[in-house]
């Protein structure tokens, strides 16, 4: 197969061009957000919010308001409910997260089953990358672009919040507000990624890129470049693979993300399991510097 | 005007009484040692002074005003316990010190030239200039503490609160940190340090507070270290032998 057939021919189809644009947008914004999520320890929270937005999306469709609004409302509702269950009962946080998000997700499934047939359950749960139409793409790029802009403009606040919220408070910032903003951006980002890989796999886009980048560098500033770069590349490769191999596009995108993580895990120069060994062997072979 | 005034403060976590009518005043230019067993309310007292914990009764004033005003003015710097910090966080020493300037920066918190200079001076003062671009977790225990003190210096804080800065720190670093805190006090800062190291208390502090949910003694280090006082704070078995404070 020539490079032309491999790379250019697929883009002769409008649906592939839109799919590519949607994938790149979702991959970039999810990856940037994921850097903070994995450092704060909010991976499970990402999982929870991405599932919990489902009833919001369905209700927004029924009422006729933008998906993002419904998703944001239910994203916040999920976070609030998790906090309430954790703080007012003997249930621990991980259990509270599991209870709240699975119940809200189930509510979404039930709502889909009683709404008119235009909301396709399969598309919401597993994504409908090749079915992204012009209106979807406008919404994805608008929400994704806005979320990305806020994340990058306020990145120093988010980093301070992730590293030392007590200091943030001591110098007059409002850590609760910063945390709430991050969760709000998480809910919006879920809407973007939902169209690409579906509810079930959004969490992969929100956890894998940040974790991979964390294995490759000791600087958050570099993580914020490495994570989206790798995630966008992996997603584009995944999309092409799904076209040529005729496989599920959302699944393929996440599969490639996982493969990239595996490579970083094994061969990362400083923090990879094999990379560390190689470095140790090399330094053992290097003769010690002459004394004196 | 005192740098910090704690006036009849009571703090409760649910049913647990953490601070019971605590009153104390800290003067500018002095180092005050805070001594007490685990659970005696030392960390809660710090949190009350920064306003992170609201007292059930009583009031805190920092430089004559409410803690919220002091926070916005960058008056108070807090050096956390080692356990409270994620040492795997991908952030450099310089970046940590720069967060001391954060409150005074604009919308995107982009540091200006004067901020970079303030950070350079702070790093120089604590002797970490050569290690500035290391990851914070790559430093030794004592160097980590100095990095956080440098953050307070860059912040130009007038009140420094240090929670167990000598835990897990070797003797030489402890001496360095003690000297640094004495210098900062000499420059006019009020320094409140919680510590378990009773032997070096007289070298470190001008005055000391013995805390057991309430203030048992507030006086000179020698007075706090009197065996009968320590016995009240630490239980009867400790420090009763002559010349063996702990």
C-alpha cells in the first residue's frame, strides 16, 4: 500500500476528515487535563464524572438544550453526591464514587430506553466517531477549545492546587474554587470525548496521556506538552488503523494510547522498568572517574 | 502590635476537642517553639492561624486584622509537614519557591522579572542556588525544608509557621535551618515552629509554648523544659530525672 493510499485516500471522505478533527480536539484537551488529574489522584473521579454525565446528556437532548449544559449539571451533581455520601456515612470514598457513578450511569441507560429512538445507546456508550456531523464538530471544537484555553491560561493555579492546596489557601487563593473549576472543566471535557470514544472509554483519554507523560519527564511544564502530543499522535494512528483494519474506531484509539503507555512504562529513560535497568548497567560499565 | 494574636480559641472536630480556649500572642522578631505530644493540637493551631480551620469560639488576628486579610496580603507563610507533601510531584525547587510569589501575580500568574529576582535571592539565602533546577523530591530532608522556607522568604511573609521542620532532618541541616530562622526573626519576622527536639529548643527559640489542647505554659524555653512542666504535657514518666529534659 502506497503512503498515498495509506494516509491521503481515507481523508477523501468527509466523515473521516470530521472524525480526525474531533479526535485531535478531544485527545488534546483530555491529555492536558489528565496531567493534573493523575497528579492530584483524581483518576477515579474522572471515571465517575465521565459515566455520570450520561443522564445529563440524555435529558439535555429531550429538553432541547446543549449537551454540555446537561453534562456539566450531572458532572457537578455526581461530585457533590460523592462528597455527601463519603462525609456523612461510614462509606469510604472509593465505594462512594462507585455507588454514585454507577447509579447515575444506570439512570442514563434507563432514560435512553424511554426516550425516542434518536439517541442511540450504542453510540453514546461506545462513541460514534465516524458519525460525527458538522453540528457535532462545531460543538466539540467550541467546548474543547474553550476548555483547553481555560486550562492553559490558568495552568499555574491548577498546578499550585495540585501540589500544595494549603499554601494556595495561605496566600489568599480559594482552593475549593480552583478544584470546582477543574471538575467543571472535567465535565465539559467528558462531553467532548464522549462523542469520540464513548462514555465507557472517556476515562482512558483522561488517565493514560498524563500517566504516560509522568513516566517520561520530571517537569509538569513538559508533561503539558508531551501528554497532548503523544495523545494526538496515538489517536490519529488509532483512527487510521481502524479505517484500514475496519475495526471499532473508539476502541482502536484507546488501544493505541494503551500501547504508547506500555512503551513508556517499559522503555522510559528514567522511570521505565527496563529503561532504569539499562541506565544502571551503563553506569556500571562506565569506569569510575580517576581519584584525586 | 503583635504579629499574631490567638484569643480564647476553641476548635472541635465533630466530638473531638482539638483546641480548648487557647490564647497566645507572638511578637515580631521572635522565634517561638511549639511543643506538645502528637494530637496536642499543634497542627490545628497552625491551621487556625492561616484560617483553614474556623474556631468554634474565640478569634485570631494577624498583624491586627482578620486572617483572611493577612492571607490576601501574603503575610503568612506555612511550611508543611513532610508527610503532607507529594514528593513525586514533577516540580522543580525553583518552581516551588516561585509559588511564594503566586498571590501577587496577574490573571495567568506569569512571573515578572522582579519575581524571578526575588526567587533567586531567596534560593541564595537558603543556599540552594546550585540545586534550583532539581526536582523537589530529589533533595534531602533538610534541603526540602530549606526550599519551603525559601518560598516564605520569596513571599516576603511576616509570619512564618513551620510544622515539624526538624522531623527526618540530620543534625547539620537542623543547625542550618535553626540559623536561618534566627536570621529571619532578626529581620523582623514572627516565627512559630513546632518541634519534638527539646534539647535544641533553647538554641532555636526565644520563647516556647507547651500545648496540650490548651496552653499549659508559655514562657522561656528553660521554663517550658522544667521537668514538672514536661511531665504535665508528656505524661509522668518523661523527663523527671534531673538534667534530662527528655
